[in-house]
C-alpha cells in the first residue's frame, strides 16, 4: 500500500508541472486541466517519492512536478509493477499501461541538472474509473478479476503505405483477425522500411508496454529495402525459429515463392515477435499456421502454464 504525496498538473506538455491539492480524474481521459489527458495509454504519470528523495540527496533542488509527473507516490515500488496492474485510490481505478518512457527531447529538469529520472523510474496509467483524489490518500494494488487479455501490436513496414500512396490492408487484416480471437490490439503502427526506427519501436513495445505479441507485416523479402528480419534479430534475446519455419513450410504448399521469405520469429523479454509477409492473403495464410497454438506459447512466457512436453 502506498500514499499520494503530491498531485501535479500542467496546461502544456514538456514543462514542469505544478502541485495542486486535489485531482479530478476523468474516465479514459486523465486529470482535468492536465495537458497529458486524452484518449491514449499514457493519461496519468506516476513517480516514486523515494526516487525523488534519492535524486535530491545528490544535491539537486527539485520540487514535486519537476519531472513532469502527475502523482508522487510513497511506499510502493512503482518500477516493479507489471503492465496491467490495477491501482485503486478511493473511487479512482488506474491500470498500468507502460513502464518507463523514451526521452525524445530532454525536458527542462534534464537541461537544468543534467539528468532526469522519469524515463527510468516513471510509470504510466489510464483511468478505468474516475473520481476525485487528494494528497494523503492511500494507493492500493487491486486484484484483477478475470483473465488479463493477451495484448498485441501490429506494425506495417511499407514505404508507399507510410507515404500515403497505399492502403494498409495487411495491418487491418492482422488486427481484425487478432481481435476476433480475443486479443487486445493496443497499437497499430505504419512506418517506412527503416531498420533503426523499427528496432526502437520493438524495444518500446516489448520493454515499456510489455506486450505479449508483436506481429510485423512487410519487409521480409530480398529487396535492399527489406530490413524487417535484421531489425527483429537485432532486438532479440532468444530465438523462436519454429514459428517462421512452420509458416514457410506451409506456404511452400501454396507457392514456391515462399522459399524467398527471410521472416524470423524471436522473443524479447516476455514478448513474442513474429514477422509476417506483406500481402493480406499471405498474412491470413501465415496466421492459419500458428494462431490456434499461440496461447500456449504466450502462457509459457507469462509463466501461466507448464510446458506439456507433447
């Protein structure tokens, strides 16, 4: 159990937040009057009181809100919480959606003291149930009823698609198929064939959003622009080659061109990443190969099932 030490808001992003005595939290939005509210997954940011105190002990003169945090919480190891954890503050219910963040452009506190703990120690949440919270209220980890659904992301690699010259049909097909099978597709991303950018996205989705599954489509062939396998292997912590091999074997019964696929399947943390072909039809055929068996693999990654060795 923790305690709210401060509630902070700002009317613009990228600036220090100002402490306030209470916060009005709106369902699926965030804190009223705060610039980070919206229909996205980072509606409320939380930072540990103990981490701020440790930063102050190094000689930094920082106030609550200086790191851009909404809620300062003592008594809870926020950084150890898993994505999907529920936090109850009175009538308000928060769901943790991300651990840490990317720092694209350094904030005001970084420029002032040369460091910022928010990217390393901050967590983010969305508001499931709204209400009013006050400084001093208790924060409890609430037990989740039912099974936390598998969370997935779909990434489309396409130069023409990213330029708006082609509709992302493959991404739509994959997302619809996943949703029909009970997966929660939390992000759909369309980018050009860019190895470094794909690596950053895969790391963010695996490490910070802690997704169960990431499916990419496109960029797996012989073209010099096809870099999806290289980006995927660059972020891999463990190989899971059987999935890609099974897709190729099944596809070979449909077209000999399947032998030219360089798609890979890997694991990063507890996230399974699978490369799929670029065409909607081929994506459907590939998903036919593994989709029914996938919950067992994801359950193993979550430590929810034991390997049946069959």
